[in-house]
């Protein structure tokens, strides 16, 4: 499918109810793509149709029940045939398996589909030809319905580094809905309803217990992808990727560790990675490939290239060429998978909103965390404390955020430790951007409920959901290149283990990812395990901006955003004429680049 559907190498699927209109939809899909695979209901009507990566789909049939698992797993047809002959119990069993997969099941009365609680695998729904259709791709459903995108959704993604819940979860396509995180969609003769199958863990476990479970689940997650004797590429840089690389060696895989050097003398990744590999060589089979900094594309390379038809603008499109270069180099080793550390930050660290939780539940610990954070960021102690102790509801916060959305040059994280990220209107945005984004926030404020009643838990869950969306887009990029990239930190079992630890452990300014370092003690070599941070320099951004100035300025040429009334082209040209301002959020160009690239891919699709 093109112009709103996946590209030639992308996988996708739709799930159809056992109803008369399903055949027409399956036929329409076949006309668009004659290579799709179709599986039927016992009645003979189409049930599951799409393009599946080899080894990702397994289907089980037994009297009165058909089930499917799509993703990264070790299940077989025998596994599915042995499931309880009861749809809810069968779905619960499949959702509990190690790995990361969509779960699909149908009996004579109902059809159910669910993604992962982490948000890495989502389910969307739309009404097509009088019936409810489910899919793992919002773009596929939009193509089938002929729907256009919502201008307000694009505007909201221009003013936030990550739009707040639920705006970040809602599709940009009109008429397409996203099934809630941790929920399933169930289609019956009465229509489509959603129900909860997953709830977040209580963050009440001591470090030792949570670390032991995290170690077990990460070990299982890697083993699902990196079995003994298989060649595996492990992207090796910080602690998160070091953990996966070490576990892959432990699993008996033939590991190729890949590290991309940065054009900055302050970058320490290569040194730590080299030491890690030396220590792991005594434990198993591992090789190290270091990519010289001069051979890796810089940030902003290729930003005007045709982008894949993502479900929504990809915030890190400016870094896509760098990622793809590493993946393609790793592909020369013909691995079964590329392991990435995506998700380690989101699951094993904590957002600053956890300070509000600590001040309420552990005042001494919270006060210490507050002082450390204020000093580190040079913030106003009084402002941060006032915000941390504030008691506004989530809806009130959304409303207040809408009211302040026109304030420029607000801090990216904000000093008030509210429920989420403070918006920043870019310097080249038109007044229409401010108005539309405010409308989106006010609309959400009418009915939105937080992901959890506690501000810190809500922010932690929102961070996981936004991070998994980034990881899913990177996986889609790799798939278009013919490679399989995996992010085990976003497996639901791993997420549950990491989020179960007490807030004071996840957010400890004096220690780096305490739950992960405890879990990996004895597995990750000491050099990487005792590292207190990650390399985070601006050299690739500054150098890339200078090298690719023409491409950055080209974003404003024949701009789709401008055509929608959302970009002041003259202001864009003025701000991108000289050195880029990378410190103040109002001058960060990446959200604009992402939105423009996505709109150009949509081509003929119209805004609604």
C-alpha cells in the first residue's frame, strides 16, 4: 500500500469480524497488494489479513476458537492449540508469554485484539463499510477509509517535544481511534468495546526484589531473540545496550557488537564499549566493530529524503540516516536480529515528576532529590517546590497548559513539576499553531483521566508510552531496509519488573539507573556497569547543522506546513540562515522537520 500505507517491505495486518462486509475489505486489500496473506474464520470469511515478517505470525485452531500471535516470540502452533478453549483465558495466556507480540483471538461470538502494554505494539480501530475493523497500523485504516489527517493533531506535535496524554496516543487521522494502553478491543454483533487486560504494578518493591525480577525478565527477553548459535548484532554504547549485549553473549549467540564513534573528543562510548567487549570475550563469542565518526552520517543528513509512511510524524526523523547507516552495516553480518537499548531510559530511570510523589510518601528522600535536581539544573528552588506540592487535577493542568501555550521560550521540562511537559511554540509557527494546539488541549481537558492517580506514576507511564512510539518508528525504518530491530526493554514483563521498584530507587539523583545496575551485577562487565551516565554531546548536532544547512533551509521550500497555514516561511528562513540555537526550546527545529517530512509523504491526503 502507498500514499498512507506501509512501504514495500513493511509488515502490517488488519483483523476482520466474521461478518458479511469483511470479504469486500479483504478483496480491496488484495487489489492494492496481491502478496498479502489471508487467514479465515471457521466460517470461511476472512479474519486476519496482512503482510507478516517471516517467523512473526503463528496461528492456532481448535474447536470454537482461533488464535494468533504476531511479533517476537517463541510460540508454535502446538503452543496455541494447547491454549484453554476459552477466549479470555487464551488471550491472557498469550499476553503473558515472554517477548513482544499482538494477541488476536476469535470465537463464534466475538473477536478480540490487543497490543502490548508498553505501547510498542498498538491496536487501532475504524468503522469501514458498516463493520469494525482493527489493525496495527493507523495509516492502513486511514487508507481504507479515505480519511485525512487532523490539523490540530499536527499543531500539537509542533509545540511539544512529546504531546501530553492522551494527545500523544490519539491518531493524527480523522475517523481512526487508538485502543487504550493495556486495553483490548472486542468486536461483537453489538459493536466494538474496549476492556482492560493490564494494570501497572504498584511501585512498592525494594531494590533487591525488583532487580532480581528485572534480571530474569531481561534474560528471557534476550533469549527469545538471540538463541544459541544465532548471529546477533548488538548496538553497543551505554549501559542499556551493554546489558543486552552481555545477555546475548550469555545466551550463547554469536554477537557482533557495533559502536558508532561520535565527532567529539568528549564522547566516551567507544572506550567503554571496547573495554566491555574485551571482558565479554572470555565468556562467549563476540566481535567488535567500531564505525569511525567520519563514516557515520551526521544529524540532519537526509531530512529531505522521502520518509516512510509512519502512522504520525516521527520526532527523530533528523537522526534517521545515522540509525539506518548503523543498521545496514550490521546487516552485512546477516544477523537474525539487531538488539538496541531503546527503552532502558524510560523503564529504568524516572521523570522529575516523581519528586512530587517522593515529597508526599518519603519527605526526607523527596527533599534530597529536590535539592539535587534544583542545583543540577540551576532552577528556582521556590518555583519547583511550589509546583511539586501543587494539587491541581490532571484536567486542570491540561487547561492551564492550554492557557499558557502562547508563552515563548518556556523551559523544555518546565520548573513547575506539573503532570507533563510544558509546550513551547516555535519561533516560526503561525498564530494558527497556537490556536489549534490550545483547542486540542482544551478538548482533552474535558474528559481526560491521567494514566494513574499519582503524578509520578502517571509521568513514568507516559514516558514509557512516548518512548515506545519512538522505538516502533525506528523498528519500522529498519524493516524498510530489510532488517529486524528489537527493543527488549519494552517487553511488558520487563516494563512491569522495572516499574515495580520504589520511587526513591528509580529516581535517585546520586545513582545512575540503580535498578538496572543491580540487576546486571555480575552480567555486565564492571567498566560499563559502574558508568555514571552516557555520552551526550552537541557535536553531531552542531556539525550536522553546518554541513546540512541547505537541507534544513529546504524544509521551508514548497512547505506543506506552510500550505496548511502552520509555518511562517520567512521566519523559518531567517532562523535557519545562521548557526542554529540549540539551547532554547523555541528554536529547536526537529519537531518542524518531522512534521514537514511526514506531510510530504502523505502527498495527496487532505487535512480535516
